[in-house]
C-alpha cells in the first residue's frame, strides 16, 4: 500500500469513549456514534453529545463512501520515518447520512496530482498489526 | 528573517503541505517578552506613556473544539480562524468596530490564518480575504489596515505571539520601527485554529 506511514510509527491508544470505534476498525468496520437521546451523530467519538450533553450512544455502521471535503499533500517528513512514504495525501471525507460527520484518512495508491475536492472515495483498511487497522481512502 | 523576501522567492520555495510552502510556516525561536500591567491611574505616573486595554476576550465557538481534530467544523465556518464569536465580543465590549482599528497584529503561525482573521474580524467579507490582501490593504505604510508591522511570527520571531503585544504597545506610543502614523487603536490576536482563541483591543 502506497501513501501511508510505516507501521512502526503508528500506535493506537483508546479511551472508554473511543474504544468501540477502534474495536470495529480492527474488524474492518467503520462505526459512527449516534446519540440515543437526540439522534445527533458525532466524530471523533467523544464522551458527551455536543448537542444535548447526553453520554449514551449507539454505534451505527457506515460504508465510508463519500466525497473529499478537503485534503493536503504532505511533502515534508516531520519525522524521518515517514520520508519514504512522501508525498502522501491526507483527506477529509464527509460521510453521507450522518449530519456532516467527517473522517480523516490517507488517500492510498493514488497520484497526489489527481486528488480534488469533491471526488468520490471508498473506504479501505491499512492493517497495522494484529488487532489494529486504520481507515484509509481510495479514489473511485 | 534578516533579508527582504521577494515574491519570486516566496513562490519558488518548496512545498511543505499543499498549498502551504516553506515561508507559510513560522520558525521556532527562543525569546521572552514581558508585559507590565497596572491600574490606569498608576500607569499615568510611570516613565513610559501608558497604553490602555479597551477590551479583551477569550473563548470560541462551542462546536469548534470538539470538531477540529477530525476537521468536522460546520460548513459555515470551516474556512475560518475560529475567532468570529470572540471578535464580536471584543468589539461589543470596547464599543468599537473594525473601521476604528488603525493597526492589526494578527497571530500568524501559518499564513492562511491571517487571511481568515481579516475576515473573522470584519475587515472584509467572508471569503474576500485573499483579494483584500492582494489589493494592498494590509501593506505598511499605505494600506488602510497595516498588519504585522513588526514582521509577525512569520518574519520577526515566533515568541508564541507575545511580540504582537509588544508591537501594539510601541505603535500606540509612537515608537514602532514601522510606525503607523497616528495609530490610536490596535488589535492583537492570539492562537487561531484550536480553541480557546483570544484577542485584545488596545488604545492610547
């Protein structure tokens, strides 16, 4: 997979409010927390609903397909370990049907010059290690 | 930065993270700035001419902090510096508006934040910051609103924005190196992007 940093610079740490999200990603499923009190989706997973302050959520599965809302092409290695991955694309994709929730992911195996706002993308997975997978994006 | 930066040098610099190139990022610097505050009454007896705090505000939009790490800010202010609610509070508190500001010291760790703050503080319309700058409005000495007359974080030193406070004080005392003629009101902003953001209106 081109356009992702090497596995040894990636480490996931979870909190009670983010753990279900990352447990699902390990199974290659994207889930978005939805407030069970008022129905508002939110990403990133967080302890309180920004709309009604409730803490109860249900985890709604999403296929991750959407359009690129914004992106940048990273051309400078902030840490030397990512130099070989340059240039890579970090994009924000808006998830349809979630009231504007967005997911950040690398657009993999692409020519960075082809990436544009509004292009459709689908979800794929970067398997970092056993039990840890990170969502990535692919141009359709 | 010790030497003038030409338009050609700026656009010729290597890209770091599109569309930001080398000169769109400030430098890490060592330094210190101290600000002495006291009552207006005591300040009048001190050696230097006093500069008064007309208003100060701190905070941000409720959704902003929750949203920023995953770029989930609502559409209406996605392309903003996060300063809009603080700007309104600041102006209301000081009972002045953008037209009253003579010089603006805008926190400039990254170039786009200057353009977005010009919009968020009402110096031009939302989305019009680029043309506003290109038309020369923020130039010193001839622009209507000279910005970062000291060079700012980008070109003087990045002391986490404190040089902006120092520059505002010097402008209002009439002792700045690049003095704005007759400056009476200065805007100083801090920390755009992540909240809380903060700002000051100073006057002489």
